[in-house]
C-alpha cells in the first residue's frame, strides 16, 4: 500500500535516489559547464532587464513615459515566459532521438535568444521593442526549461546543495556583469545585445557538448486533448502539498525582488537626481556590493545545507533578511545608503538561491517529468515578473508619481510572506 507524500515523516534527503535519479556523483566538467551555461543564460537575459530595455524605452518615448512603457513591455514578456517554460519542459521530457532529451532544445534556445536580443537593439518603436522582448523570453525559456531539468537528470541529492549554490552565485554574478556591461556600453545598444548574447551562446554550446544526455529509451505514455494541455501547467497541490507551498514561497520572493529590479535604474535617476551615466555607475557599484555579499552567503548556505541536511531554515531566514534590505532601501536617499541596502539584499537573496533549487528538486513529484514539473515551478518565476512591473508602477504612481518608498515597503512585506510559506513543507527539513 502506498503512503501519500504528505504523510511521510520528514527527512533530510531521500535515503536513496528515486526512479530516474542519478546515483553517481557528477563529473567536474559537467558541473562546471552546467553552471557556466546558466551564467550565460542569466547574463543574456539580465542585460535587457537591468538596463537595455529601460534605455531603449527612454530613447523611444522619453523619460517621463518610460516607466509605463517599461512596465508594459516586461509584463508581456514575462507572460510569454509563464506559458513557454512548462511547455518546452514537457517537450524536452518527451523528446526522443540520438542527440538526447535536453541538448536540441538547449542549442535552439541559445541561438534564438541571440537573434532576439539583436531585435531589441534595433527596435524602431515601443511595439517593436515589445515584440522583440516577447520573442527573447520565448527562446530564453526554450533554453532555460531543459537546462533546469539537468539538475535533476545529472546531479545526485548529495551534490544538489553545492550545484544549486554555484548556479545561484553565477546567476547573480550575471546581474553584476550586466550592470558593468551597461556602464561600458550605455550609449551602444548593439553592443548591449551582442556581448551577452555571444557569451550565452558559447557557454551553452560548451555544456551541450559535454552533457551526457542519454536518449529516452523507455516508452512514454502520451495523453491527448485539452486535459493533456492543461496538465502541462499543473501539479496537484492536494497530492503534492510540499511542492505547492514551495511554489507559493518562490512566487512571493520573486515578486518582491522584481518590484525593485525592474525600476532600479529609474529609481536612481528620480530619487537621487542622477543623470543616466552616473546612475548606471552607481547601480553597477551597488550590484558589485550585492554580488560580493550574495556569493559569500550562497556558498555558506549551500555548504551548510548539504552538511546539516536541512533546507527550510535557510529559506526562511534568507527571506527575512531580504525583506529587511527592502525596508532599508526604501529610506535610501544617497548612494552610500543604497550600497548598504544592496549588501543586506545580497546576504538574504544569496542564502535563498543557495538552497531554493535544491529543495525543489528534492521534492519533485516525478523525476521522469522533471523538466515539466520544474517548468510548473518556474511559473512562480515568470508570473511575478508579469505582475511586478504593473504593481510596482501602480504603487510608484500613488501620490504624485514618485512613491518608490511605498513600492519598496510593499515588496518587503511580500518577502516576509514568502518566508512564512516555506514553513508547512514537511518532506524536507
């Protein structure tokens, strides 16, 4: 007789690898190229999010209209990401052929992303900019969905905290790289597209080359019709409550994060009265402090998580620290205070990314559907990105159009709720 997952006693990690999970430790080359490929993806997608979309929007409609235009463009792109991630995850799970399940999608996504980034740089109107960002988000998720699944495919439970931490570090180093790339090329949209796109493509091709991506050999039961389509976007919260609570926690954390990052450059320009070039320099320095703090806390959290065989406590504490950072940021009126807030945010979010993905992979409902289920989980990454620009713009607009303090305090409260929602997870401590 089977026991429902919710009734199992909590465990540190699975005692043995589940069906379809790897048993042997992953090779160094696989891990290294895996995390570098994630850096390449994050770098390519963060340059537009950090600055190039904002700069392009200002060039097309002027600074006064840029907030509304940027909110609309990023919301449309994030909605596409919401749809694309689980769809391409399921397609990846079901792909059969001598090149493996993940490799064809990884390569296609990286190539398409480069082309769409060029479309952003050359867009002649806001409509064209929105269309280019939509296509960029589509190919970014063709790239990201199978890549995320390789953590389940290739990495055994005893290495997942380490690899999750490394992945989180390099994703956030990519934000730093995006900030400095913006500083160097703030007047050159074409270079803002070519540099991150080329780096993302090279790293992904390296990973695709060394990836031991075994072809799918066992028969796949394929459902048809509307029910099958809907299942692509669904993991039952009643049957998998741990997955559901982890999903809600990530949703709230990402919403809290993107409420600020979408408007970071405009915040520095408006609240501190900085011109674009100086605002880009302050942003780059702030992200540097953020990244140093993040790297330290990510490695510490990932290492301690594997060693102590605990996940939840790190998620909970990290969300609280992150919320404190948002509250400090709401009172930042000088670059120095801004830098202090970035350090606190880096410490909090670093501990979060060091453990978050490892926790989720540990509680996946079915390893054979890893990419699809992780795609559903990544809806908690995409949907908040859709909501955050609109919600942030709405809050900023209250009381005269510059209410960044209200937006940041709201983001802090949302982050605290994200911390609380990880507590009901039972399977993993």
